[in-house]
C-alpha cells in the first residue's frame, strides 16, 4: 500500500510544533511541540492521539537538530517513527515565499537557496523555517520535503492591491510590495465556507477574518485572493494582540526624530508592545472582555479600536468584491469571541450583514452560520486548520509527483 502519513512541521526560532496526520481521513496520529530550544530548560510535549495522554520532558535541547531527533524518538515509541514506510512526506510551514512561490513546492537545493534569498524580507521567520527543513532533510534524505508558504494564497492579488504607491524603482530594488500572510488559513477557511454554503469555491465571494493573536482579513473572489490586510510584513492591517496594524508611516520618523528611538526600538514597539496589549495591557480577548464587564475603560477603548478597524476592513473588502456571499470569522478570537463578531457587523444591515444573537452565542468546533436564515450575506464561524491544510497540500503534491490518483 502507498504511504498515507504526513508529518507537518512548523519551525520557529526557538520552537518546533508538529502534527502527524493520516491523509486517508485527515485524522491526527500525534501532536506536540518543543519549546525554548537552545535554553537549559527546553520543554517537549508529545500527545499520541491513540491514548490522548500527553508526556514529555524538560531538559536542554541545544538546537533544531536535537529537537527533531527528540520528536522522532517520541514518535518511535508510539510506533510512528520517522523511519516508518507509511510516512509519505514532511510538510513544512514557510512564512515567506515572496512573489516566486505561488504554490506548495517540493524542496531541493534550488528551492532552499530561494527561501534563503528571501531572508531580508522575513528575517524573523525564514531562517527558522530553513533550519527545520534542513534538519528534517538530513534525517530522512529519501523522503519528499514540501514547503507550504504563508504568502502563496495571496500571490493572485492584482498589482493594484499588491503594490504600495511608492517609487517603483526603490520598491523593486528592495522587493517592497504587499505579500500577505496567514495564506494557508485564508485558503482553508474560504474553501470551507463555500462548502458550508453548499457551493463550489469558484462561485463564492468571501471575506475571511482571521482573528488570532496575529490577525488579517482577506477578500476572496471565486477561490482566489484579491486583497489582504497584511503587507510586506505581518505588521500591516488589523489591530492585533501586540501589533499596531495600519498607521501613518510618519509616526516612525516622528519617533526617530522627536522621540530619539532607534529603528530596532520602534520595530519592537510596533510588533510587540502595540495593538491590544499597548492599548490596555492585555492581549487576550478573554481578559479584555472580563475587564469590560467590570467597567474597565481602557479595556473598552481597546475593544472599540479593535472593532472599528475590523469594520473598516469589512467595508473595504465589500467594496473590493462588489458582491459578498459570506463573511467568515476564524482563529482564536474569531472562533470564540461572540461579542467581537456581533460588534464587527453591527450597523451593517444595509449591506445585508446581520448576526443572530442566539446562533452567535452557540459554541462549537464545527463550521456554522450565525446569520439569520433569510440573510442576504451569510455570516459564519469557520474554525481554521492550518496543519490539515499543509498536510493536504503536501500529500496532493507528492501523489501528483508520483502519478497517483
Ligand atoms: P490564535 O493566535 O488563533 O491561537 O488566537 C489566540 C487568541 O485567541 C488569544 O490571544 C485570545 O485573545 C483569543 N481567544 C482564545 N480563546 C478565546 C475565547 N474563549 N474567548 C475570546 N478570545 C479567545
């Protein structure tokens, strides 16, 4: 029988998250992560789904090579080792694929060199992603390694949406354009939304709101992305847990000239100390809601700013698409925070957007509609599954390369 398992690896600078899936039905066989790689007290947590019992250790894991070997050892204890003939491929999340990578790609030396060439536009992410790929390749050189890019889904954006209105030569020289991120999630959720409506993705226009700690919106026409809120980096667009999202770029010159701050300090300010945490000291929407219930004004203002930006993007993408069939909420906040969903579409009845209070309050893991049955535009909660999407794309590519149906 042909191998049907895919290992999905998400390698960060000091962590590796992984899931092993069986692509016959997309089920999980094992999930886990290694955190604080390079420190004395690295931590591994591993859960085989057969028992559901999490085990692991806290000990020094010096580098990604050691981390992956530790993961392989845990998987082997469950009879799921990396040497298993049932393993079809390893799928790697790669954050930045630039303009070049428009689809998942089987990794070879040329692909690695190209991902490396993109490091200047993704200094925080691509080096760690590369380390993960190189380590996995060394462990199983015979196995297809597939890179699945966060940016790929957005490469269909027209130039009118992807270009910044700055000097073209400067932009081209430094590869400055809007790339977009969370693409794997936007692809999965837009397709799953069409499925929820019982229609083909090609027929449906969807606004996807991926609201996690990082947050982005996208306008998807007939299954293809035509605009998205993140840009050269994941800093642009919506208000996020710790990132500012959109603002006048002159704030940066002002902070340099008047505030005496360095580029690195401003980078940290806007990426790590802004957004919800900068506004009210908390980046977790649960905590912000709790504080609002207690009458906390800073939390209320943070919530209002968050929702105001969200609403602006819904309106903007409505205009970009012309006709909208569905608005889909996903990720930690989008899937769980009913007050955010209600506030984001409040007052948009003229656009055909309303939320049914009772449906919105229902909790669950399945994709579901929260708009009234007769609503002109469907409003939906569609839980994202980036690992399943990476595994699905990886498996499809490997099967196609082998000429399998
Ligand atoms: P993610 O990046 O998709 O994992 O989302 C993480 C964020 O989701 C957290 O920082 C919270 O703000 C938010 N979140 C998670 N669970 C809930 C919940 N039950 N209610 C409201 N917000 C939630």
